[in-house]
C-alpha cells in the first residue's frame, strides 16, 4: 500500500475559452492534513469538483488508491471513499437532519445490507459528534446558516470516507464555531481520515494543515509547509495584489 | 427525387426556416438567455395570431396589427415574469417542477380560452400579399412567404443589433452569463430579466401575426410549435441568437423536403424528431453556451 | 412484513371485495363507465407521481404512454385474440421500455429537456399511429368484446374490476417505492441532485428505474381501453386531457405521499365527470387547467399539504414514515 492516497496528475479544465485549471499536479499522502488556498476564482472549487466527480477534467489523470477515477461518475467515487462538503450548503430540504445523513449511510456504507435501526443510530452518533443531535428531527429547510454548514460536514462524514474534502466549511462562523469545526476535523484525521481543507480563514488553515498549496488563476503558485506558504512572495502578491 | 422539386423544396425551406427562426426568437430570449421554463411560448404565439385575426377583422393589415400588439404583449410579458419570479424563482431550488407546471398550466388555459372564444376551426386572414405568388423562372413563390421572410429578417437583424449595441441589450446578454457581475455594476438583474422577458413576449406578438399570415391557425397549433420552437432553440444552442437563425433554416429546409417526399402528415413530426436527435447526440446544440 | 404493509393489504382486499360486490349488485352500466374512468386516473396519477412527485421530473406526455399500452393491447388482440390480462402485461412491458428509452435519451440533462422529450414522443407516436392502417389509422378500430369470464355479468364489469386491481397494484408499487431506500434516493434527487450524487446515490439509474416503472404502469392502465370502450381511435387515446390530468391530479392531491394522487384522481375525476355532463367538455378542460395553476401557485403541497397545515399546532418536524 503506497503512501499516496490521491494523485492528481496534470489536470486541466476549461469552460469555453476560460481556463479554470492548468496542468495542476499534486500528491495527497495517506492520513495527511492538506490545506488548499488561493484568491477567489483561482480554481480551488473546480479542482475539488474534478476530484469528486461533479465535473470531468478535460485532460490529465486522477488516481485514488492507485486507481484512475476521472471517468467514474461522482456517486461511484463517493463509494470508493471520497466525500466532500459544498461551499454553498446543499441540504435535502424536504428531509429531516437525520434523514439527510441516512441517505449516504444507505447508499454508501450499507449498500446491500439495510437495517433501518442501525442507520438511525449511526446517524445520531454523527450528529452528536458535531453538535446537531437536538436538531435531528428538524426539517433541513429550517436550519440556520451555521447549522447548515455543520450538516454539510456531517453528511460527508456519514459516507465514512477515506478522503474528506471540506470546501469553506467555516465561512461566516464565529471564532468559537471555527474552533468547534477544527476540533471535529482534527478528530476525524486522528481516526485515519485524510483531509483536504479549502478555507479563506488563514489562521485555521495554518493551524490545521501539515502541507498547504496555493492556487492562482488555475495554476499552482506555491506548495509547502504553512510557514513557507505564508512567507512566499507569489502568495502574498496573489492575495494582496502588486 | 427530381432535382427541380428539390430546388423548390430548398427555396421554400429557406423562407420557412427564416420564419421558424423568427418565431423562436422569443423562446431564445426567455429560455435560452433567461433560463425561464417558458413552455407557454407557443401558446402566446397562437394568442398573438388570434389577436391579429381580430384586428384584421377591424380592417387592419396583419403585419401592422402585429406591430400594434407589441406594446400590449410587452406589458403582458412584464407581468408574467414578475409573477413567475416572485412565486417561484426567488424561493430557490425546489421550484423547478412548479415553475414548469405553472407555464404548462398557462399554455393549457390559453389554448382552452381560445377554443372557447373561437372554436376549434382554423382561422385565416386576408391581405393583398396572401394568395398571390411571385414567378421566379419555373417556380412560384407565395408572396406571403416572402413578406414573412422579410419581416423575420428585419426582426432578427433588429434584435441582434439591440443585443450588441444598446446598453440594455448588452445587460440582457450579461445577465445570462453572470448575474453577480451585473449586480456589482449597479444594474438590477431582476429588472433586466423582466424587461428581457417582456421583450420576448412582445416579439411573440409580431411573430404571431406572421404565423397567421403564413397559414391558417387553430388553437391546437401551439402544441406543434412547442416542437418547432424548442427544436430551433435547442439545435441552435441556448443563448445564441445566430444559432437560432441557423437552426431555423435547417429545420425549415428539412421539413420542406420531408413535406415534398413523405407528405403533410409527417411534417410536424420532423421538428420533434430533430429535437430528440439533438438531445441524444449533442444537447448543447450548434453554438451552445 | 411491517404492520403498515399488513394494514395496507387488508385495506386493499376490502376495497377489491367491495368492487366485486358492486358488480353483483348494480346493473346500471353508466356507473361502471364512470368508475372505470376514475380508477384509470388513479393509476395514471399514481404512476406519474413516481417520477414527478418523488424524483421531480415532469412528464408532459403521459398520454403517449397510456396510448402505447392501449395500442399494444389492440395489436395483440387483433393478431392473437389474447386474453386481456396478457394485453395488460404486454402494454406495461412496451410502455415501460418506452419510459426507459425516453429516460435514457433525456434524463442525463436538465429536467425541462426530459419534459420536452415527453411532448416530442407524444406527438411523434400519435403521428405514427395515425399513419398505421393496421391499428386503425385516424378513423379508429372497432373491437369486438369477447365473452366475460365466469364471475362477471358483462365484459364492462370485468374491465372495471380489472382496473380496480390495477389501481391497487399501482398504489402498492408507489407505496413500496416511497417507503423504501429507493424513495429516499429519489427524494434526494428531487431536493438536490448534485448533492445526492455526491452522497452515493446513482442518480441516473434511479431516475431510469422511476421512468420505466411509471411508463409501465401507465401502459397497464391503457391496455384494457379498447375492450372497455369497444372502440379505439387516436384522438381519444392521445388526448391532451390525459397528459394534463396525470400531472394535475398529483399536484392537487399532494405529491409527497402515495395517497395524494389518489385523492387528486378521485376529486378531479369526479369533478370532470360532473362538469362534462352538466356543462361542456371544453369547460371541463379549462377547470382542470385553472385548478392546476391555482394549486401550483398557492398550495404547492396540494390538498395533503393544506390538511397538514390545518392540523399542525406548532412548528413541524419532518414528514414521518408513511402509513
């Protein structure tokens, strides 16, 4: 079993004449905490979409556990172990919070052997770990923004992934809430889950990540430790302008 | 097939195709650019045709009647869009089904109201250019087709200029691509979309007049034109007015050839057949966004 | 089997017993004609709702699937004088295939394209039938009814009972789908297809399944039509009223639970019968259209939704498990 969980090789993505990603390559190691930063429009979410299968990359290869996945539909990638949360929450609004989690539990974890009692219990455990247990029976459409973000994360967790991609889960949260989410992510990582975090909240990314990569206009402009990234002149220029 | 007949069919097809393109312009804006599931477009087309019929009954020329109806239909379009926006689009994602069912219901109600008022029979109008043909060598080209072709051409040219040269026109194109950016520029996307939809329905008044110039109209014609207009808009590519023109011509020619070879019974099915083919093979169409 | 299912089966058995009892006690033919129409609508509305209400994909061409079932039955009967049950199976099979085909063509795309494709299929198929003399063409085909089976006075009563059985079957299928993991997946697709796909739901496969099942049930509803009426012709089978009713009834009744389409079918079907008989058939069609728009705009959860709002004392929890 090699050290690399996810190998992104020279991935490019165009939308008409616009190049969103240009020959992006990176290896994510098993068990790593990986931060992905970059100004708005730099291609972070596009890269995540290509990895999770919401989009197909135009060229390049994506290997998960040595297996080429770029031609697989998104649901199969989730079943292989890749889960992501969405930047703008996408809850199943006609379902309760609990039921939202039952969907990935039924379709990913317990395919072929469905026992309702177990899925409800598992879903409650996840909700407890993330602080949403008292909202279990609430309709997802009635949650606050913060609760919706937590639900996004909980739903990704319910798929029991090996790789969890969190897309700006902390935007707009208070600093206590940010700490809460960070604690959850640290715990998941300790349990063996590899995590890619996209964030704009710099102190969170720097505290959390072992390695950080910065994108700008679809290209990698820096990759290294948090300290190295912050000190990098190109990164500073990308965020602050010349 | 005899080469002479083929030439005639192609010529007729080009005139017809230009007409189909014009008739689809309203949908190209409403659905192609604004993403409104405006399945009631052909119903408004037929409504425009019958309104023209009434005006002709008062002594007006049909094309003039169509032009006079445009402001009325513009206001109708503003109202419909505002209602649609407030009831459906603003509420978010789940409303796709409801919006679609809403327009379907509207189309249905329009058709039934027309039947109640005018009956199921076909209606025609009379004008100096309807009934006469132009002799071009060995072929005869009906004048009404030439007039429809001319008006359609002027309409399409006008729209293309409007979309690329005026501020509002460019704002309409912009709102189709990036609402956020438009907001940052200080324009209100909802107001722009409302104007655009109003414009789409106004255009439909004039093209409805063309509809009844080109041939007799009955309230059930809307369903056949669902096929033709959506075929043109999808084949051309959503959001592309040049695409609409090219697709209209393709449909016109193919339909014309089928008409000469297989007969009138199969002609309406052509548009739907092409549509199914495009959806299966290249849903983005020829010039799609 | 859960207690809910047992209760449902008992209810269904009672319903069928009542239906049969009716054939023994009532001799007025009109009653069976009218009830047949309502039962037929129950099947159509329930079938529509499996793809429309549960998954969110709107079929505007239900008439086509209904008609394909009807004409498959006719073709089989003409060629082989098959018993009606076989026609139902064949009609369901062919319409199911049609649902699968239309789905495979258009369910990868946005919802509106599926809807347009269903309109396209309806018009193309109607054109085909009108130009096929074997099926009667535009003039139509008279059909000679065979002798009714042993337990029934007349063939009409037998087709009525058959439609009652089909109604039970349709509702059973809908209920099973709704309360199972399949139903949850379909609801996820309806709520947010992108998120469903990322949660492991094979969205295309589920949509195709729903489209096939929906089509098959509509075809089953259509298959007995020719023998019920002793006559078949394209305008009555491809009638736009089927397309609009199949859509309006679930929306008016309520799309989230299997009982919604039943309520919609019974109410709207009865209203239609009354209006057609007392006023006019055009006005009947207008009433359906107006009700559709009113409910879509004002009461999107249908009658079920209104009832729920009236009963609910405080802020709600999620819709619980179905009965």
